[in-house]
C-alpha cells in the first residue's frame, strides 16, 4: 500500500490513472476512493476534484448502467470527508458530515433504485419464509415493509462505514509518506465533544418519533460514537503500552458479542466525551 501511495503522489497522471482503472474494475473501487482521499488531503480540494473526475466517470457507469451505486456513493463520501479534514483538520466534523450524507443516501435509495431494493427485499422475504417461518407469520403483512426499511438503511450504512474506513486509509497513507506516526497520534486522541455526543443520542431517540427510519439513524448517528469509542480503546492500549494482542482480543470479542458490545461502546463514547477517560490514565513508565 505504501508503494501505491508513493506512486500516485508522483503526479496527476498516475493518480488519475490508478483512480479511474480501479473504480472501473469490480471490487477495486475502494482503492480509487482512497487515492482521491489522499490527493485531497495532501494537495488540496481543487486537485482532488480534478483527479476525482476521472474516477467519477466509471463510477457513474456502474451507477447508471450497472445499477450499482456503491462506488459513486463511497467516492462522494470520501471526497467530502477528506475535504473537511483538509480544511479544518477535524475528524468530528468529517464524521458528522459523512453521517449526514449517509442519511441522505438512505432516503434517496428507495427513490433512485427501487428495482435493486425490490430484489433485495424479495430475497429477504424468501429467506425469512424459509428459515424463520415463525417470525414471518408473526410479522404478517409487515414483513416486507420491515425488511425494506432495514435493507435501505443497511445499504446506506454500508456505504457510510466503507467511506469512513477509506478516509482513514487515505489519512494513514498521508501520515506514512509525510508525517510518520501522525495518524496513530491523531486517532488515539480523538474524542467527541459533549455537544456532538448529545446530538448523536438525540437523533437516535427523537428521529424515529418523527417518522424517520430508525435503523438508518442508528447507522448514521451511532457510527461517530463507535469510532470515538474505538479511538478510546486504541488510545488506552497505546497509553499503557499494552501491546497489539489486547487489541486483537478486543476485536475478537467485538465479533463474538456484536450488538451488545457495540451498545457498551456507544455508552463509553458518550461518557468519554464528558470525562476524557484517556486524560485520567497515567502513561506507562519505562520498563525496568
């Protein structure tokens, strides 16, 4: 990855070529999105837009002809978040902008891609009718609307998570090339402000009362808090010099416990926004 980042930084021809080719090839769009993010972060928004145009053309082809908006949606997310990072150097503002765009995606997907959503919904209905017939009977006529709501939210949420991950990848490339250790320090110190934490919780609670998709709001408003919680865990492990094995065990537990641990992480991020848990932990001293 470092060699690829060095190559695209040689000039606009290399960056544009890599971005366009990787977005055009199935399952490689993430490379093109990360390249655009790197160009924006290092060279500025205008240069990033110039490079992004070449990647947008095949992404539009996939979105219009291929009926797959994934690459286009992720490209836009990375471009927006990287532009905010470049301008104000705030992960908090970048994540909130990404989450807002994720909500817009969730609202637009049923309108712009009804056929794709219908296919996913029918697959989901068939799955429940075959493997969980009891729940299908309990939901009755509500089965299809519930699955439709979940599918549109999950698609938008997947775009959002992918966009955030690729923006972080671009930031890490920038740090490796021009500021070694910078991304680690930046990520370990990231925490939400109390005001933003309150907004995230309020959106998840109040939004469904206003008729908005609750699953979509959990994806969008929960992600900044989960990222903040992950940063807290990484920061605590780094501050105490506990070793990578602790992070490995943490992510294994995250895979096993799933939603239960995610809920704890959201609570932890909210508490940390007020108490600054990392600041209360003494760094590990030198080994004796």
